C-alpha cells in the first residue's frame, strides 16, 4: 500500500499543487525543497497533521536519505526548470536534473521505495520532422535545449535500469499554465494573458510553432493518478500528459486571448531563438489510466485575466513569479 509520499520540489509551481491533491486524498506527504523561490506556497498546509516539510537539497546525499526515510513513494519534481534558466546555469542544471536525480533514484532503490514518478517534459520532442504528425511516446526524442537534454538523460537512465523492487514511471508534461499556490508568469499562456490584461502590446515570435498545453492542476493530478494505478499499468512506462486536442500555436493562443480581451494588440516578429515545434498525442494516459483534463486553455486564459484584473497580485512582474531572476 502506498501511504507515505515524498514530493521533491514541493514548494514549486506544480509541486505545491500536487501536495494539496495528495493531502486531500489522505496520503502522508513529506516534501523536500531548497526554497530557491521561497516557501510561501506551503504556509497554509504547514500545520496539516499529514504534512511534513524538510528544507534540503537533493544534491546532498544526507538530505536525500533523511527525506526518504519511511516513505513508500517518490514524486520527483525538483529540478532547474525552463529553457532560459538551464541556458543561464547549464552546469547547475546538469548537476540537479541529472546527477542528483540519479542519486535520488539509487538511494530510493536501496531504501526499498515502492514507486518513483518522474516529471519530464514534452520539450524532449524538440522539433517535428513531419508537421502533419502528432508525436506519441514512441516518437524520437530530439531535444533542442539544455533543459530537455537533462530530462532526456535521466529518462534514459530510468528506462535502462534492470527490473528491481522500485516501480518507475515517466510523465512527459505538456507546457503548463494556470494558477497554483506558487503561480508563475514566465510561461506562455500566463505571460501572454498577463501582459494583455495590464494593457501591454504583445510581440510574438514563432507564431506558427506548435506546443501542447495543460493546466497545472491537471498535471499534478496525473502524478497522483499514477500512484493510484496498478503497478502493471505504470511500471517502466512513459506517458505524455495533457490532451491531444489541446495543441496550439502561439497565434492560436493569441486568438483565444482576443476572445477575452478584444482590444488586445499583437504583432508577429521573426526570430529563431526557440526552434521547438511539436504537436503531441496524449491518448495513452487517457486510455490506459483513465486520465482526463478538467480545464482547457480558454479556461486558463480566463482565470489569469480575472486574477490580474482583481488586483489581488500587486506586481505580477515581480521576480517571485518567474524562475529566471532578473
């Protein structure tokens, strides 16, 4: 029985949402986080009788062993996240996303952890060779960023491990959006909607490039679903997480935002900074595990717009709402 869960990176954008889902479902939840972006996202659950927080670093073997003690499963979200952040700090990204992740998994095996859920990214697909295809889990991985390269490296490690006591699952997340206890505004849907909501004009590059999108709640819920699923369905499996119908180009996103904010102004400029271009098929997780999304991109645009318009956030451009500090 899976009763006690360790969430690495539990104070983060997706991790803080996952912590709440797991607590609501009755698990004991321990999280380890270095609090690079603060711990405000966990304050309201700090006194929950089924919650425990460890301020620690997954690069530190002692911290890992402390965090894993008496746990049944690991949901591994801690990472240096996003292409710009990994580009700015490539050495740290490799250490955290690859080396520390491998150490975490090895110690988890040693300590008889039953489940290991790794949150990867659909960015691993890089750039489509055929623009008419939707990429499923069998498609070639063609990473075009250091962030994706680190995720692919750890995926390859996991998939080449011999069958042991630990059941490992890889979740390739779609591009995330929406409100969470640690909301970010450096992600495409959130950033575009925020900018237009405060009256700024948009300048968009790569408007024809495709990307899959999924709400932060649904991504976190997919992790919880894997923990509840029969081992035979998830052992050494890879799942794209999202919905096949939720693939959008940036131009399509702008059209959706315009439905909410008709007065928006947008211009499209040519740049080759971000060559990622991929449409993803997410049918496997729906068919095999019964996963369904609860929100679509228009819902995310509407909620971000309402949040900005409410005045609840004083400065949505603050460093606290992005991963790469300026």
